C-alpha cells in the first residue's frame, strides 16, 4: 500500500470545525482513501472512505484533492468525544483475492479543548 | 448494533506459557483479522483468515502463532510460548465482503482488544 503522511498532532476547540490533512503523493489510481480513528483505550473505528469524489457521512466529510495526492478529513463540529488518533490509510480497491489488511501509520493525535 | 467482542479484556501470563485470545466476530462477516499494538506504537497487522484458512500473514506471525475458527462463531489467536515482547493489545476485526469489484465498501469492525501482559 502507498504511504501517507499526517501531522503528529493537532488541537481544536470544542464545537469548532477540524480539518485533518493527509498527503499521499504516490497514490495509485485504484487506491481508496480510508480514515479510521482510535479513541483512547479502544480499538480502531471506521470513519469514512472515498476514491475521487468528496464524501459525507454522519461522522465526517472527506475532501479529496483533484489530483488525489492529498485529502482532508473534516469534522464539522468537534466534540470532546472526537479526541482520538486519526489514521489515513490507502488500500488498493482491486487487490484481487487479498485480505484487505489495513496498514496503520502513526496517525494524527487530535486533542479537543473544552 | 452488532459488534465484535473479545475475551478476556486483560490476560496476564508467565513467559513461555501458552495463551489463547478469543474473539466473536460479527455473525455475517466473512473475513477475520488479528492486529496488535505494542504500547505507544502503531497498530500492526498479524494475520487474516477467510474460508477457514489463512489469507495473509505478516512477518510478526511466526510459528509461535496460530489462528482457528473452531465452531463457526469464535475466532481464536493462540500464542504457543509467550515472550516478553508479545506484551501488547491484541485487536480482532471482521469484515463483510460485498459483491462486485473493488473493496470500497469493506469496512473493518474492530473489537475492544485484549491486553496481554507477559511477565
């Protein structure tokens, strides 16, 4: 899987929007962009994914650059419960009979200030 | 909402002992995984399991490790002779593979983890 680069940490005030960036300059045409997060003392949790178009779900939005070399996870209104490590992961959507394993990096530790 | 469960939540063992970590994946899921996370480090893939056999395994998953789905509901990770460096959180995950090409819809659901402490 192609490599991603994320800031080590970010801070946000509660109830404000948060933009978490991810660079993936070596992304291939079949790589999907997945975001997972890990709350303290919990297992990772799926947040959102996309291929080319921007995506929205109940948790977040994903904005994907036109050249796909970067993406941004947007939390529209940060809450204290959003404090977590956020992982941007690329996975080949056409890896055939592969296992679809996830390769986690260090992620971005998001702190939310009350 | 269906969830992945893991038992025990914390396992303490002596070096050289065998441990079995248990997971109950979501019932209609077909792919199963074990990951581990050493304290303060990244989540690392160990092994994937599909159709009653290992699909892929990492370099970490050596001969000391084995996985099994003994009864169609449980999914277990066995470490035959634990070492100090096996101390970590072990996460089980499961995934339902949708039909059609690509894996865009394949979200992995993780359990809460088992903390393994090897003394």
